[in-house]
C-alpha cells in the first residue's frame, strides 16, 4: 500500500494538535468579543486572560503577546541584553529559545543537558560561568513539559548575579517543588502555539513578579507610544500585543488546562506500561522534584542511532502517525556553528547530542483514543521486533 493509500484508510494521529473544550468556552469568549465589537486591538479578553493566567500560575503580573518568541525577545531586551553580550542558553531546545538572543545582537553560548532531566545541566552551567564570567543572562528551558532543576541552577546564577529568563513555552501547568513553572526565573515565558498543551492558534505570555517589567514590556509591545495627545516615540517599538479575539480562545482553553494535563499524563503512562517489557525502550525520565505537564511523551532507545530513528519515524508516517526526532540541539545547527557549547563532563561527550540521536517524540495528542494509543504501541513494538538497524 502506498503512503497515500494508507492515509486514506487510517485516521491520522498527530503529535499534539489543537484541542478546543467540549463546552465551547473558547467560542463564547470570541462571541463576546464580536458582540461588543472588541475585535482589536485590546479588550476584556486580553485583561481576563492575563489575570486568569496569573491566578493559575501564581505569577503577579502578565503581558499577553503574539508569540512565545516575542515574549522571549522582549524579556531579553528588558534584561538589558544587547550587542555582543553573552547569554547562556540550553542547547536541547527548539530554535525559538535562542533566536531572540540573535535579535538583540547578543551571542548565545549553549549549555548541555543531563540524563536525569534532559534539561540544563547545573554542572555544565557552572563550567560555562568559569569560562565566561561576564555572561549577562541564562535562558533555561523546561523541555517537553518538565521543569529544569531551579534550586541548583539558581545557586549558580545567584553567585554570578545573573538573571534567568525561564522559557516555559512547553511547560504550562508543570510544577517544581510545588511552584508553577514560568514563575521560577526572573522572567517567565509561555507559548500558546498550535501544538502546545493549550493554544490560542498563536500567542505567548510574559510573566513576572515585577510590574515594572510587565509595564515596560507592554509599552514596547504596542509600538512604544509615549503618553502624549499625539503619536510620540522616544524608543524603538514592536507590534507584539495579543488581540482580544485570540485572548478569548486562551481564556476558554485555560479552563480545561488541568483536564489536558490529566490526559497527557494518561498517554505517558500508557506508553510506559506498554513498553515496560521492551528492554530497548526507556521513557524520558521524570525528575522527583516536580510534576510535569507531560506535554510530549518521549522515548530513547538503548541501541538507537539517528538512522534507526529516521527509519522508525518513516514507518510511523507510512501508517499515518506523526512522530518526531528529539529537538536537534542548537549547537549542532548550522546557524549556530560559530557558537561555543559547554558539555556536562570533562570528556567532551554531549548528553544532548546523544539524546537527539537515540530519542523520539511519540504522538501525545489529547484527542487520542485508547485504540489509537494501542495502534501506536503496536507499530513501535513491531518495528523494534523487526530490528530496524
Ligand atoms: C521551547 C520553546 N521555546 C519557545 C517557543 C516559541 O513559542 P512560539 O511558537 O509561541 O513563538 C517554543 C514553541 O514554539 C518552544 O517549544
């Protein structure tokens, strides 16, 4: 059967696709925006979404923006990141964690992860500070919905008096020692991109416990308009603010965030149970210091290789199932080939390169039925039994 034929006969299973509430909360908020003609730019949904996100996460202040990337950009700008500044950034992440460092003309230095959390290795970070004691900020990432180890990371950043921008794009609703992710650094960032645990189709939020920060970011995100009776600009501005219609989707989605986390956890546990007898497969580890939101369920193969993972992804695609490689580390990306990378140990082996070459993100879509989970499980088991090497 050709790939095309398969896709006609079997329903596609997605990695993580938008999932609106059964109650249609999102539509009601959008309808209100239409009925009150608050289509653009701001309005009750934007204020409501910011306040409700603060309530959920325990953050004091929030600014709704067009994307998580925009939030990282303005967050770095607020931290004073400028031309030729050094910024440490987790290497095992999506490019949006690092690109805004370039927007500011600064220099990202990539930090390896560890096997226990797949997040920034405190040991590697410590090494990085010894090599670059003048670094200006650290961009941490909570990969695939699991928090980095903030107590250990903050001990180091405090010693060097350097702020943390916490990229919590993938981890809304996850906790670290009982505290919500996004609130663990000096500035936190969430994404509501289409594949995230909740989505606004596209959008982001910057959170902070300082209204000085959020006020300034709000100002920049609406073209830096000074308080004059006419348009007056004294600083460069951005068109980064979220619209009232989009924020309505976010308000609706926030109401079912806990439900989504429960389903994501169910998916992770299904795979864990299903693969427990397959020696070759290890699940992404769950660190005992927190509760992930289980955004994506990932596996790593003991005897995996990039070629083998490619074959598995292709075979899943043939069965109309979307799977992905683990994010390719930033220090391996051609665009960052000139940027330094600090590994976790003295042997210069890289944890993030290893996880990338042997790892896979499995479908973790909250609309998946048990039958669909079993379909994925059966195909993965079948592939491994057939020995794809
Ligand atoms: C780790 C990480 N950081 C940042 C972003 C950027 O978010 P956005 O797509 O909303 O710009 C994403 C997702 O897209 C992400 O996965």
